[in-house]
């Protein structure tokens, strides 16, 4: 493409762009059958008032006044050389006085689709090279429970979610899909590293036209697209395990379970069956029992079990189900239900965890490696499950359980963050505010004045992807994209790499960090691994300069062979699973040996310890937004177009709105004992009764609310969510579900200030 157009890529799609000095023109990739509208957030983002133009330092930190951090604190503009000198000195002081285990290299976040300017890799490389390591986090907010439970039961998270059942198989082979938590297109339009073809909508449409029956088991009707022609089963929130148990019991009673498959491919079924039939606790987990818990009619449960045993059936469990207390259980029980149906490993059948949860799933994996920035070796052993950051900061030295081990929280003095926004993705923000006042220093690289930047001490302006060159690639996308620079950086913003080069020079490790390469040379170096693999397989393998001239390069895919589970099904002795028994662990001796009451040795129904009450009768679903990736570019045009009166929209069922006197467009207040926020009401019958839906990602905008905690006037649901682990096994995030009350807001409507940058202040 010419006339000033440049190829580029994002986590939500490949595209071309051009800059006229004020706005970005964006053209989705011509070959994408369903391009993401999130691309519209780029158009007005580059020169938005929320962008950070110059290095800033919190005045109270600079002057060592000891004042607590607030979102209203004053910042002082400093020249790059001075702020980098300050930062290098502070890093050296903390390392000398407290060691590398006092530095938390946070940087959890998606940042750029580029594989070189990957902020997390860049900062971890700097900390490893300069100090021998840092305290890290493990797992993710999206899949914290599943990443730990799946290796005990079946195998690795990656193998089960990304090389298993493909959308091709679903469209050609699957007869019944039980989608626990649904498969919303807003989720699969995104893939870390990029996605050039959005295929999910058309695949579900093709399957439905062939006769596939989709069941959307979710409180939100639109968790499956209209093209799937799905049957909506709005069971009570958090009762999926009870429904799965009711289905499993019905299979056993009607002798529809596959005993031969269980005997050959699984272990521990006999122990689980005793629980299922109630032989020890006196409570059979039958359809009637499940009906009382889920709200779904018992005859419907039995009928669904029968239908699942006919033809090719597929069980999917979304990320959303395990982002809740006891989130390990639905992941595990979904696998057990699929094993009882005996179809694991068949084309389009069995169990695919997280199919449709991201654009990575349901696709063929690449047959060659993609460029990846090496991070070096981390010599610090201490780590935390990623969602335990507040616990770590508030409880230094205290023990915690994780996956059979007792660990201790490190004593963190400095937090260094690049490429993420913890004041978006972490729960119970009021508690997080307290936690982020514990470290002596917080450093952030940011493109814009996110809430995390506002709460930092040293804020370094970083370029956006459109302001630098990079390589876009994902292990499940068959195209390598030249992400060409579209516009000059705003103000004094610098690439993360350039910032770290200057910092490494001051720390005396520049050569070790750069290896003598600049940005362009690094990209060519990283590309070479892919080029050599292509050449070795006889594929087109141009030089880096030729690839850059073309703008993209086709990558070969592995066969659609069903991966590990297909091989295991065909020969369970020759292709054992990477579990202790080599089989599907319906009962896990390992987990039972941990003696966790919140994660027993087999899937178990465990009701939430925070149920709806008369004070907080509504169950809040805080899922991923449809108009942006997490909180990225919330100020962008497309994200803003979905808001009402500048606020995030919360959906209520008509019956719940009626009893509260709430109408479409009303500003409402959501609240519980942890906090409160404002949002704009939308009345929808696509939300189950008793449920209220407020997606995440609205930038936190705290303003005074009497004597209580601040009121988020913009609509961030994480002022309401619980900051507890899924269980002692995984300690995953539980931010998907909480309980609240909602009322029409009667006070003066506050002004949204979250996108206004802080005014520069002078030193006192």
C-alpha cells in the first residue's frame, strides 16, 4: 500500500495506517473476514491530551517529604538526563541496601504486539543484566487457576488451549457444543502478538448451518454470537460445577458414560463416582440436586446429558469461570465430564479449555519459531502468583500456600513497571492503593497518564507502537508483519529500549544489555531465527531488508493433528500425558496430598463464601470489554463511542431495573462494602435476572465520597471486586464475580477527570 500508508499490527488485528499530523487513518487488512472495530481507537490516540510528553517525578518523592501517594499529587518535569541519573542511583541504592529480591519487576500487561519492543521482555532483561534478577510474578489474571490445575489433570495450559480442537474441526465435525461461560467474539478478536484473520464468527456460522447445536451456559446471552444460533441456558452465576455434576450423574444413571475410555485413559474415576453418587456424604449429585443450585429445570439437565452423549460433543470452559473463587473446579470438572463422554482426542470432540477465549485458540500453530527478545537469567528465586501483588506488598515475610508449597512474600522496596496498568487489572482498588503506598519507590514507563502512572513516583514517557518500528508475530498466526513507524513520537517520548540503553550505561552494563546492537540491528537479529527455520524447511526465507520492504511474510502451520490429546487417545501407553499417572487424573493423589480444603482431590461443588444477600442482592459480572483491550486506549474514539455521558455502561435486566426505578441512560451507583462507582444504565434482556454486567477497563477516576472510600465516577468495577485467591492451589484472580447493590444516583454528576494530565509543578 502506498500514498503514505504503512503496514502495522496490534493484538486485535493487522492493518495499514497513515498519519496526517493530527489523526491516524486506519485500514484493516484486506484479507481479514471480520476485522476488529477496536482498530478505531488508534485514530485520535497519538496526540490525545492523556499522552505523557516529558519525564515527570512526584514532588513529594523528589523532596523526600514522606507524604503518602495520591492520585492528586504534584509532579515536577525533569530533563531526561537528570531523571535517568536519579533512577539509576535509586536502583543502585535499593540493590546495595536490600538486594535484587527487593525489586519487583512487575510489567504484567500486554503493551505492544511487537516482539522486539515488548516492554515486559525489555525490563526483565535490564533487571537480569544489571542486578542478576528481580522478584517476578507467575501465571496471569486471565488464567491463573487453569494454568495450575490443568498440568495436574491433563497437561500444560498451552497444549490444551492452543493445540487441540480447531475451528476447522468444529465446523466440520462437532454436533454439540456445551460452552460453559460461552465463546464471545469480543474475546477471540484479540491475540497477544497479533491476529491477521478473525475466523471464529464464520466457523460457528458454518457449524450451525451444518446442524451443530451450541449451548451458551452463561448469565449473558451474547457470550455466544448470533451466528451460532445458540440455546441460552442462563444458570445462576458460579453454579457451573453443579450443572456439570448433574450432567455427569445423569450419564451414569442412564449408562451413557464411556466406561472403556475411563478405564483405559483415566485414573481415579471410582473415587470420584462415589462422590457423584453420594455414597459417602449421602447426597447424590443428581439432576434434582443440580436444579436447586443452578435454577435450571431437572428435566432439561437430563435431556442435555442425553443429547451430549449423541454424536460428537465438545466441552469448552471459558477463562471467566476460573476467574472466581474455587476457579480450579469448573476447569477440572469440565475435563471429567468430557472424559465420561469418551470423546477426548476426537476431531471436534472432547475437551478444549478456553476455546474462543482468545484469538490464539482453535487455530493451527506455526511450524517455525517467531522472533522473541531474550530476557536473560533471573537469579532471584522469590515469586508471587500474579494476582497476589497487594498481599505481597502489605504482608512482607508472611507465608502463603501455592501449588503444594509454602512460600513467603518478599519485602519489596522498589516496583518497576513497564507495559501494564495494575490499577486496571487488579481487584479491590482501594486495597491496592494502600499496598502501593508501601514501596519506597514506584517507577513506570507509560504512553499515557493511566491511573498507574498517576500513582507512580518516576514516570517516563514511552512511545506508542505507531511511533516506532517493530515486528508483529504470534505463534498461532501465519503471518509475520513489519510494524512500520507511522508518526514521530509525541514530545520527548522514547522507546523503552532506548530508555533502558541509557539506564544500562549509567549502571555500567550497556554492552551486556545491548550486545552492541541498536533497535534495527536487534530486529534483524531476532528475525534471523525465523528466517533460518523457514529456509531449513524449504519455505520462502527473504533477508530482513527484503521482509521489511514487503511488509509481511507468510509462515507455515503445523498439521491440524489434534496435538497431545489426539495422540494420547490413539495410544495411551506410547503417548502418555504429562501427569503423574500418564492419564487423565479424575482423582489426583498429588492434590489430595496437599490437604487443601478449598481444592480437594477431585472436582467438588464448593459454594461461594460471598453469596448474594439482601444488602447486596445483585451478582456483578466484570468481564473483558468489547471496545478496547483491557484498559488500553480507553481514551480512544471507539472506546469513547460506547460510553454514555462519558461513563462506562452497566447492563441490567428489565426486572431488576424496574424494582429500582432505573431507566436507560440513568447514572447509577454500584456499591458494596469495598467501594462504589458510577456508571450509565442500559436495560437489556440479554442479561439474566439478578445479574448486573459492568466490563472492566474504564480508567479509575477516584473522587471524594463523603467519609468513605473514594467514588470511581468513571465506572471501574475493580473498586467492587474481591482480592482473594481462587484457592490455596493456584491463588488465581477472582475478579470476574462479586455481589453489589445498584441505585439511581441522586447527587450532582461529577466531571470525568481521568484523562486530564496532572499539571507540572515547581520544586518547593
